[in-house]
């Protein structure tokens, strides 16, 4: 079974995010869920983004990366949207990463100054018309990653919802979320 370091999105550690982590645990995986927001949870995405901006995106990234310091190196790094920042940095730069799961976001590999490690498989999930994923360059970064790395997969779901895998948010899409979870569990079983 895998050990997963899972980072939350801009809403914070919502009940849906925690339920997602629990579903991975039920499947037998060890899941670490650090709170990058010091207990703050936001109902409105814009408020969550404003909070992250107020803290500083660099600080959020630093907080996330430092949570791995006391954990084993052979982790799968995963993140929802905002949480993809530290997950991707760690997957690209920390030795012995076992894999990466990016939900609703992907950054250009050059963002972290290192090539993608060829031995690290990655899955990226997003909706085809999600204004954050499709319109802000994330899908292009995901396609570039998939084109350049063997073992990289991009799954694009029909629809326009951001954070569609969080059952506690209005953007939740049950059928897409179920498929995302199945693909995630298959990925974790294979790393």
C-alpha cells in the first residue's frame, strides 16, 4: 500500500476533502493531510483564494513542502488545485518520490527548476471547461508533461466544474468524482 501526502485546495480542509482522504485510507493507504490554513475553512472559493493570497502563495508552497521533512521519502504526492503547488514541487525535487496525483491543476514543469523525474509516474485530472484548469494554462502544462514523460496520464472529464471531486462543495460531480477515485485507486495500487 502507498503512503500519500495529500494537500487541500483553497477552501481548506473541507469535509469533502477529508472524506476523500478517508476513502484512500479505507482502501489501505496511509494518507497524511497537513493543514496549510491553520484550521481556516472557506465556503466561498474566492474567500479561500483571498486568504491564500494574504498568507502569500510562496508561504503556502513553503508550508506544504516543509510538511514532508519528517515523513518518509517514498511518498505519493497529491494535491487538489492550490495543493498541487507543494505536491508538484515535492514530486519533482524530493528524492525517492513514488508518484504524483494532481487534481484540478498542473503547473509547468519549469516552475520548480527541475526536469520531471523519469521514474515518477503522474496522473492529472481536470474538467475540459473548468475555467481554472482549462483557461489558465493548467491543461496545457498537463499536456506538455504527458508528452514529455513516460508514465504520465491526463484525464479530462466533461463539464466545467472546478473541485468536482469534493463532495462537500456545490461543484461536486458524483459521476466524474467516482471515476476519478477509481483511477486514483488503480494508480496507487500500481506504485
